[in-house]
């Protein structure tokens, strides 16, 4: 049995094993007492071991529990935490029972908090489909578990027209098993405090000494310094770094190869040479675009009584023979009745005008990166997967066991975002141009464009024409990680689903699929999301998307925020 002392994560370590005449239970736990036998007059039901423990301090113990009769293969363990004066909750990892015969061992996963006078009924941990239970008691346990979970994990509407979320007004309202462990909480909150302190100190510095030249920009780089920060400081104005960001920066999801010149790119008279250059690059398949049209018409925020501004730029880029992606022209806003031929900015323009145009692009990239590709396409999607998993798949289901390590902490981190970053009057409203309601409009537009294929790198990169693009490190790594994840998923799924008919006949799996598409994602079947699984391949592809989105994709979109090259304030 493992638990208690590991506040930062699950303990996946082997317990000591010895052979005894009776079953041996190995348990790291918070207790200084031997196991308490069942009360007088009570005996364990056949095939089930009933165990009660008092939890006091973190430690690991191994003890022998003699049982006079042969129980046969153990199917369940009931775990009870006695009430005490200091009623601390106890996080139990697992219980391992070693029988009298070599290799006769049973493991009962828990990985839950044991609270108050509660009793947990833990089945033996081998994954099973609903129709593969030799004992009817397993089916009853699955049904009881899901009934209880549906009462605990409820859907809620955060904003109309957006994916549903867990019903929790704040992190304290979340189920205990979805909360940060102490080590994670301290690390998370410590990082926030350190970042906030650095921002305050820099703000005070800028109040005392305003910027008058670009050299003053160096002042923001004091504090945590590294090689990357120094490189950004030296090259943040370069066109080469500007183009590189679209391939491998914080947001590598917008760039696409052109198959024709964009209709919004209106070239006025006098720019025939630019048109010729664009058409030449187009013929060579070396012309790319980054279109921020999703921002067009989004209402801008008002911060401290001052109206903010939002651009919806278009950037045309070329890839030269050395593999460098370089900007050719920037259009800040699309054509409109009041401006049918909006101004264009070129690298040959005065340096400050060209730099200002690039700064507006980076500002717009911040808005789409944070809201569309980070919040919606990873965080909110992962939360839908997490809530549906807890509501529809019992702990014995192989898909539950496959997914649960990848959706850990999802509900708390998202709840904190909704209560700290995104509430009315929160950080987004106080500091970001799309705050004050514009962010909700943008998320709704982004959801309308969110397709199943767009979440799968082989489809997404092919659609954007980036397969085989020189220097596209994100694209290369995403494909490799997708393939690795797919092989892992297929290996697990083929152990339990020996044919397409088994997939179609799994009621828990089919309910989970519908819960995601029809409920959590608000009828997303018209955007390619499945409402049922008809084959092994279809199931494996969907699960690969789930795991990839919650792990590799979020890492690619999130971790780059440590340094955002040449990005002005939001």
C-alpha cells in the first residue's frame, strides 16, 4: 500500500516482497499501528479482504495478515480510514497483497484521498472491459462507481457558445482527487509570486526612468538571464528571427504555404514589382502567409479609461534558398468600406515604420496564441476529455487507465485560469487588448473553426502545406511524437479490443465518445468529431489525439512563453 508521504505525485515504485504463510500487505502509509482486524462478528465476504487502518504519520510499512481459510484469488480490498482527533486526509497510492505462493501477488490501485470515516472498495487492478467480467460483482462495482462519479463531476457552462467545463466556482469546489498535491501547489504558487515580484520591480523601475531609446529595452532583460534571453536581446528587431517565430516560436500553428495570393491582399498601383516577386515565390512554392483575420471586428478593451486597439494583420513571407523565412509585406488591417486599399508595409520602408508593423503582428499573434491555440485548443479541450472520462469510464476500463496520467491537474489549472486570469475584472480585463469581453467573442469564432483534423498533426500540417518544410522544427517533432504516441496507444488498445466488433460493442466507450462530442464540445460532430467508434483504427486515432493534445501539443504551445521574441505588451 502506498500513500501519505507523496504529496507531489503518484509513487510508482515496487514494494518489498517476502513470502509468508499468509497474505503479506506492503504499505507505505501514515500509521504507527498494526492493521486493525474486522470487528467481532464481521468477516470478509468470500474473495474479498476487508482492511481498516489508522493514518497518522507518513511512513512505509509491511506486515503479515494471517487468514485461516483460503480466499482464492483476491478481487476487492475495502480500505477504511478511522476518524481521529486530527482528521487529516490520506492519499493512498495502492495496496499490494503477496500470497503464500511465489508470484502470487495482487495489486489494488487507489490513487485517491481517503477522508473522514469513508470506506473505499478497491477492485484488483487488471483492466477489464464491461463484458469481460467473470464475476457479476465487477459489473455492479462499475455501475456504482459511475453513478457516484456523475454526481461529483458535473458539467457547467462558463460562457455561452464555448465548451462546457467542470462545475466549480473556485479550486476549493473541485473534487479532492482533482486538486493539486501540496508539492505541485507550492511550486505553482511560488512561481506566480516570483513572476509577479519581478514584474512589480520592473514596473517601479520604468516609472522612475522612462524609455527614451531602443537601448533602454535592455532593461527588461535583467533578472533571470540565459543564452536564449541574450540572443533575443541582440536580435529582436531582425527579419530573420521574426520569420523564424512563425515556424518554431510560441505559436507555430498559423503559418501556411500559399496556393494562391490571398484575396484580402490588395496591391495598389505602383506595386507591380512586389506583385511580380510574390507570384515568383508562389510558382516556386516558397510563398507563405500568416493571416490574423480572426481578430477582425473583435471589440477592443478599455483599460483605465483608455481605448485599446486590435489589428488583424496579414503577413506574406518567402523562404529563401538557405531555408530562412523572411517577411515580404505586412498588411495591418483587411480592406473595408472606409479603407478599400489599406496601407502596406515593406522591409524597404523606414526602419521604425517597418518595426512598428512587425510589432503589431506580434501583438496580434499574442492574442491568437493565448486564446485560440493555448486556452481553447489545449486547456479547454483537455478539460472536456477529463470530465467526460471521469463521468463515463470506470477505473477498471483500459481507456481510463490510458488517459488518467495525462489529464491530471487539468481541472484545477483551468479553474484557476477562469477565476484569476479570465473573470470579469481579472488580469485579462486589466491588461490585455482582447479583455473586457473581446476574448469571449474571439473564443467563439475560434471554436467554430476547431475541427477534429486540426488537432491531428498529420492532417493539420498537410492542410497547411508544411510537411517537409526545411527548418520547420515544430512540424518535424510533432509528427515524430504523434507517431510514437500512436504506437503506444495501438499497443494498449489491441490488447483489449481484438476486433472492430468489440469496439462497437463497448457501451462505456461509446458513451464516452458521445459525451465529448455532443455534450462537452456542444454538438461538434459537424466539425468532424466522432459520435461513435466503429473500428480499432478510429479509436486509436482519437485516443492519440487526446494524449497528444494533453501532452506534447500543450508543451509546444505553453513552454515557449518563457521567452516571447520581439513581442510588445498585449
